């Protein structure tokens, strides 16, 4: 979810993550989620702060209606109840879902790139036509 590839999850990346997990949050809710575990007060989540979410959830330190608790529950699996095979299936399903979303996004980008290329080609043909036309009108 670190689309900026800066090693942090910012507000918009957290928003996207929560939407993809099926637990969308309000802007204020997202800010409160970050604030709750933001140890260095930089307004974004480092890897350590992200792991702190799960530590607090396991210790029961998160409020029941907290977006962080929803995040912890939606992206966590209890190996003791599911077993190793269940955990393996869980993570494989998550990876497959992310891969499918990435393929879909790649297809959209490819279509957009194709449209841009076609538009550039049209512009080039029009310019060439105008050049040829100007040779005949002189």
C-alpha cells in the first residue's frame, strides 16, 4: 500500500488500504487512526508504527469502534485456530486479490497509454496534412 515507495503509509495510502479491506473510514477517522500510533508525530505510519497497531490490538489497547481495530482484524489471522494451512491459504488469497487488482490497474493504464499514443498519432497526421496543404495553397 506504500504507493509513494517512501517507507511510510500516509493518509491517502491508508485510505486506499482501508477501502480495499472493505472498511472505509472518514477523513477524520483516518487522521485519528494515524494519530493513535504515530510515535514520531510525522503524520504518517512507519513500519514500526504499523506493527504497533497489531501489538495494541493483541493487548486489547484499541477501542472497539477504532478503525485500527478493524484494520487489525481484517488483516490478521490466528494460526492457533486456523492452523498453518489455513494461514497459508489466507495469505495466498490476499496475494491473489492484490495481484488481480494490480492486473486490472495495469490493463487500465495500458488502455490509457494506447489512447494517448493514438491521440499523438492523430496530432502528428494533422500537422503533416496542414504542412502538405500549405504547399498547395501558396
